[in-house]
């Protein structure tokens, strides 16, 4: 009987300490900032986009002309801090034709690149 009581007390005390356990934040994907998206312009080449935003994490095997930038953040402290963003860039003939997602496109986006 004493063994069972000690086991229950030990289990309850260990479970009470679980909030003290350190949990890591887990960032995954392409972290983009608005200042980087502001540098994009229509008619940029794939290499220019890659220089500004980096290589996309998600590549569509059936559509080489769409790049998907996805970012997920899982907080170790609170699920209210979790975040998810995505941004898509579409190309035609190796040049940007459109972009959309969780970032606002600047007015300068619609001004073609001067080569």
C-alpha cells in the first residue's frame, strides 16, 4: 500500500514539473521579410529572385515555373506564438510574371526591370 501511495505521489510531482521543461522553438522553411519582398520586380530572372529571396524550399515537380516559399514557426512556449506564412512567385520564360501570398507587393513590383 505504501509503495502505491509513493508511486502516485512521485507521478504527480513529476507531472507538476513538466511546465519547467525547456522546449525548443522550431522554425522551418524560408523566413522572408517584407523588405526582401519589396526588392522584387516584374521581369526579374529566376537567378535574381534566388539572390533576393533564396532558394525555395517547396519545389513543384510538375511546374518548374512556380516557386513556393513557405515558413512555419512552432513555439516551444505557447501555441499562440505559432506562425505560418507563404509566398508564391510565378515565372514565364524565366522571368517573373506575378507574385502573391502573405506579403504585400510594392508599387515598384509592376515596374519592369531595366537590363
